[in-house]
């Protein structure tokens, strides 16, 4: 496109049409791809109604989700809130798939459509394609097909085995969804690997053999003789792959009484849990990236005269309400706003790269003043997740701007204590604690299957490693344990064990209902 | 990049989820629906509703860290005056941190509010009720016959194309006329190519193959894949179907002795009845009759909304009913039902007349007759009202005559259910008491 032709604004007024959408997208893509060098999946933009948006909301943002009552429940609640006007709908929804699907609402004004396209089709899209978590954990080109398969499979099961039976399994599986994630993909050691290692070790011994060592007297260690039972138990737990952090995986593979179709349902839920795991770990970055990109693109569009002043003002209005961060005492406060924190950090990286202060040069010697803001950002977008990103890039200036402070809360006492504020002594401390707040591994309870007594009473034992004395919510734990028992088919026990002392702090137990 | 307009996609994709959700919480929702009826005004009975339910079955538990044990650190924005080492009293009733711990989506797990549509509301409301003794099935209304399958034709709109039969015909014709398959032609082409490629070309063979190929191609062109002759369409015929026809008479006392609250009770009952009938029986006629010392047939609106006052002569209503029956609803063709609501007041000498009319003229032609007596709530040990005493005799000898007392809106629904829950068998013994 030539600059001379596009001096005229692309549109005036609020109305949009498909032709205009196309034109606007082209202008946005030109900035996004040609100027900013974003790397994108092909985009697919779908215009939907408010009801369809509610629909998508209810099914955890996925099109073509299988049927389950809980989605109906969420839909019913969202609908009431929306009708009352208590909650506005999102302007867009974007799916990590290839092609990348962007839902935009028909109610949006033309300015909002542009904002949404810049935000989702450029920002989120780039992030999905380039962030290492998404690359490692999700297969963007397969997800839509998998969902279709899942939907059909669930429907088929409902027909064959009845709504109630399918519902019961899905209920239990959903309860365990957060525990259905393999955080550390196991690399199985093949037999040849082991043999090779054995050979290498022996060769090493032979090469470094020294007669002298033989003369040193050995320490007589009193080793307990291994009983055959203990050996058997050891072997069994090894064959079950214990300890196992992925409860759904364990139940799918080893639950003694589960029918095959139920195992497949567990697998479906597990796959979806896995698919969403990166999104949970990159909220701040993902939104920060998208918000930064839309801000950049809209500003450049305005500089080129492609959008009117009115549109720019409308954009600024909605942009500033999106990145509003209420203070902790505010009644609207509900934790950090990922848009606010994310956007501020991205802008800050840009500032550090282009006009660093001496303080920044101390804190970020690698990027301060190197002038390549976009390069630094892309590097960050590709290689970090929320916790590591904050740990790496949260600057003292930002901590001062947000006026961050750290609270220590001991549930036994009726006071909380201020541990650190935004001063020289506190920066690193605050940064570490905030990063931890976003660490999925620290946020979720650490629960593992530790024992399954397959030869005896078939009791399954789970273990929660308690960090800093924080126990599970009893009510929820008992109910969830009931679901585990339902899938396992026999008695299930949960031990809450202190991570440091190894002391058992609490026990829960559940029996399957007949 | 593609832009796709999804707005025209079928709506309510979430309907399946919603049905599953309603099914799941059915017991609780039904309870809430009935509660709602008690609170509603007469004019609002018919409509959707915001329902608040408390359901164990709707919980979605997961392993989560509790907030009552252990110690934790967190970072908050917006510090104004705090210094390191400051201690702050925790807010009452909540875990520390100035609201940090409020459940973020505001979901109180126990109470769940959502809205039902009118359809869903009524569905739950009249779950398994039906009119008793619907026996006389008659031909009615030949103007709206139902479509019935009636074989196949060779002509019709595309929507009715019978694809299976059409393809079967097409296949048979293609085999009979030896339409070559595409694979045969391709094979032949490959063979020709192979022959031509050879060093020593057998020209004669190639010519033969070519001729054969030409013939096949020609044949394929001439013998169509689907010929108009193959087409078969489903045919439907409209045939009249026998239908049951029923008429419901609603008789209500609107005299001065019926206070506003009593009228309200009676109206609620009829409102329910009306909803129930118009929902389940498209073919049911409803006749509204109200009476003081005189009776008149009125339309639905007047019946429910207008007020009037005067003395009470019940028999006038029965007479009016008989008049309407003889004019419009011959008993041999119609299932006749009647429901009467009154406070039980009547002129003493009229009661005898009522009973005689009931026994001789009305009950013999009725499928079911329900009498509802409304009375003030304060009246705990009900006095024998004139009408109740008179009707009690009737109830003993006629099983399809039922009578009930209602004193508060909350009783209406149970009584209504009793009267229409499939069989009226239980009604006799209750009334006899």
C-alpha cells in the first residue's frame, strides 16, 4: 500500500462491515508483520453474536467442546450477570490453534474491531506461536481436530452407556483436571540405554583401576536384609511408575475396575488439561504481549493518519480501562490485573532498551540502552513464563510505580506484617515473592500417588507435600477424594505430609459409593 | 486471512449443556419453582423466573489449598504509608491482606442464581400431570389433518429427495448400461501410455486400445451418473387423524363474601389450570363462567381481571354450564371437565337444587368435576360450609367428583397436583374424610 493513498482515514463513525474489516486487517498486518516483524499463524477472524460469545465462555473458551452440565451451569450464570449488566463480555476470544481463530463480537464498533484484531490476531497469535511453553506443550494444528474427536466420542458414549454413567466419569475427571498434568515429561530409559551406561561405567572403572584402593579397609555397614516382600513391593511400585504426580494418567493406566471407554474419557480430560497448562502459566506475559502490540499498532495507525482522532480517543478510553490496576484497599481489587502488570512490564522493557537510567544499567546490563526494544521483547516473549519473566525483568522503577509491598501472613496470628516495601532493601525480595505468586508449581498443591496396594486391599495412597504448613481445604479435599475413589474403585487415602520434617499432619479417607 | 460470519450459525449451541444442567439440578429447581409460585402475583404466574437454588450436585470440587492454615507471603500494589516491620490487624472475618483472599469470581458455592425460560419453568411445573379419564376419542376438525408417509413419487421438491432409493436406481441403471468406471478409463490410459513408451510400438494394439478408450469415454458421457429417471421423492399425504377433544368449564364465585384474598386464591388455582391445559392440550376448549346471584360466560381476561360483587346462588353457574353444553358441546362427542371454586357460601335452599342438578344432569355427562373451597387462612378448624356439607354427599357416591379445601397460596400447587396427577383414584377417599 502506498502512503499517499492511505493518508485518508480508513473509516469514520462506529459502523463496520466485512469489506472494512478486511481493509483494516490488511493495514494492521502491514504494521504487525512488516514493521514489527511479528511471526504469526495464519489468522481466521470469525464474527459472532453475544450469545455465541457466552457459549464460548461457558465451554472454557473452546469451540466444539463436548457436552457437560458444568458448561451449562457456567453459561446460566454468565447469562444472568450479562443480562443484569453486571459484567460486560470480552470483546474477543482467541484460540491457540493453527490457523489461529479469533472471535470478534458483532456489537463492537469499528474502532473496537481494530483494537481486537491488533490485540488477538497479532499479539496473542505471535505469543502462541513463539513462546516455548506453547511450543513444547501444545500442538496448535491438532487441537481443533482433537476437540471434534472428543465431542463425538463423548456423545457416542452417552448414547451407548447412558447420560448418567458418562456424567459421573466426567465429573470425577474434571475434579482431577489440575492434577492431570505431567509437569516433567518422563524420558523412558530403554534397556539398551541402561546397558550402554553399564558398559561405560565399567570401562571407566577399568581405566581408573588402582590396586592401592583395595588395601584400604572397608567400612562395615549394617545393612538391613531386604525381605522378599519388600522387594516385591518395590518392584510393584516401580512397575506402576510411582510416585506419580499425574493422577489422571495414573488412574487411566492402572485403575483396576475401569472400563475402557472410561479410560478414554479420562484421557480426553487429561489432554485438555495439558493443553491449557501453558495458558495458566503465562497470563501476565500473554496479555502483556497482546496489549503492548495493540497499543503499538493503534498508535502507529494514528501516526499514519489511518484512524481518526475520534477513534483514537475511543481506543484510549477502552485501553486505559483495560490496564487499570486498583489499589489493594479498593473495593474493586481482586489481585493483580494481568493486563496492567503485563503491559507496564513490556513498556518498561522498551524504555530500558531505549532510554535507560543509571539504575537500569545496573539492573539490566544486557538490554539497557541496546536500542533494540522489539528484539528484547521478542526474546522475552519466546523464552519466559510468568514467574521467570517477573524474576528477570521487573524493574525497581516499576515496583515504585506500582508501590508494591510484601505482606507476611501467619494464619495463627491476627496481624499481618509488612516484610518489604519498594526501597533498595526490598526490591529483590518483592520481586522474588511476586514471581513465586505466579509460579504454577508453587500455587497448586503438590499431590502425588505414592502407593497402590494391588496385591492386598487395593488401597490407593495419595500424598500432599505440605509447604509452609498450608493444608488442603478440607471440604473440597473430601469431595475430590470421593471422586478419586469413584474412579479407583476401592478405598483411597490422602496423607498430608510436611515437606521438610516428613511428619504426617492430616489424613483424609474416602470409600467409593456403592 | 479469512473473515467468517458465524452469526447465522445455529443458535443455542449450549442447549445440550443447559439441558444436562437442568437435569442435574432437577429436584432443587422444582422446589424453587414451586416456591416461586407462592410469591408471585396472579398476573405474573405465567412467565420465566430467576431461580435461586442450593445444590450439592452442582459443586465442582478440586484439590485446593486452604486459607486457614500455614503461613504465606504475597505482594500487593498501592502502598501509601507502610514501612518495613509495620503490623496490620487482619480485617474481620477474612483472611489477611485486605481482600486478597475473596474468591475471585465471586462464586458463593452454595447459592446459585440463574433464570429459567417460560417453557422450562412450565415444564418443571406440570411435570407429570394429565387430565384424568380422557376417554371419548372423536374425529374433530378435519381442517388440520396430519401428514403421513405415503410411498414414493418421481417428482417433488429437492428437500424430499429420497437419496437411498435414488442412488439404488442410479447404481442399477449404471450397471445395466455398462457405464465404465473412472478407474477403467485411467487404467486404459495408463496402458496406452505404457505401450506408446515402448521402443517397439505395436501400432495396431495402440489403435485398438485408443478406439476402446474413445468408446468408454463416449459411454461415460452418454450414460449419466444420475439420470432424471433415477430420482425418487418421498411422498406425504395429509390424512385426518382422530383426536380427543375436551372442554374444561371453570366456574368461579365472585360474590361479595369472596374477599379479595379469597378471589386471589381461586384465581391462582384457575390460572394454574389454564396454564396446564393450554400447555398440554392444544385442543382443549376452556369456558369461563363466573357467578353471583346470576351467572354469565365471560372471556379469559374478564374472568381473571374484572371484579364484581353481589350475593351467591351457585346453581346459576351450573345452569349456565348446562346451557353452554347443550349449545356447543354435545356430551357424546366431548370429554367434559369442570372445576368450581367458591368460598362455600350459598343460599340454603339453593344447595338442594345444586346437588340435584349435579347428580342428575352434570355428573352423568362429566368426566371429572373438581370443587375447590377457598377459605381464610385464620380458619384452622374449618366450619362446615353450606356448599361443603351439600357436596360431601355427592362426593361419596361419585368417584369422579373431587373436593378440596385451600387456605393459602402454598397449598394450591399440592392440591392441584393431587387432582391431576394421572389418576383421580386417590381423590375419593380423601374427599370422603
